[in-house]
């Protein structure tokens, strides 16, 4: 018999390992309670790769993404441009004829927005380009308020400016 293989402490080692594992699971669950809850309620859907993202199952609230050419066509057809950037950036420069509706002020302004702009008005929302989520988030809020034709100009201010198109300054 081999003298270096002593299994007399094996039950104690297994119990200690189970206690450590149980403690780790409890700490992990308590720190990620909301995530676990979202998974159990079905609010998390698998995305590309190993990550998960919250998904709104009502795709009717998603705005339509549009490119620069489509924005110009929509403007010629009477669409309203909405700048979702902060007021300071709007004052420094914005697309001609656009109105300022910063995302952080949207809840206050959206209460009276339908009085000025009817629900059937086509809307094109933009912000600081592809890395800026404000235009999408504002567009979703507008869709949830009943606006049917809401588009997001994903290239936003930077694409408009780099195309050499006119800009306005001030309020």
C-alpha cells in the first residue's frame, strides 16, 4: 500500500469544498439578484456571442434606421428633424430646421409635444453619430407616445457635417 495516498481526511475536504462552493453561489446570487431575476422571468435573451442583453419584446416601438440620402428625401417630404443632443451642442451647431429635444429633458417636453407636432408627423431623430444611443432612446419614447413614423439618422450630426451639408447655429 502507498503511504503517500492518505484518504482519511477526504470527507472533511469534501465538506469544506461544498461549504466554500455554497458560500460562493450565495454571494454571486445576492450580488446579481436583478440579473438572475431577469433570466428567470424571461427578460434576457441571448445576443451574439457570450453576452446577454435586455430585450423589449415589442418590436413595434423600434424606430426605423435611415441613412443620409433617406433623411434628405424625408425632409423634402416634410419630416421634422429632432436633435437629441444636449442643448449646448445644439446651440453650437445643428441640422437646418431641426428642433432641440435633449433626451435628458424629453419627459418634460413630451407632455406637450403632440400639441405642436401631430402624431402623424414623420420624425427623424439624430444625435452624435453611430456611438450615440440618445437618438434611438428618444425615438423609442416617441414611438411609445403614439408617433407612427419615427426614424433614426444613425450617422447624425457628424455624417451630415462631413458631407459638407449646411448647418445652423443658435436656438
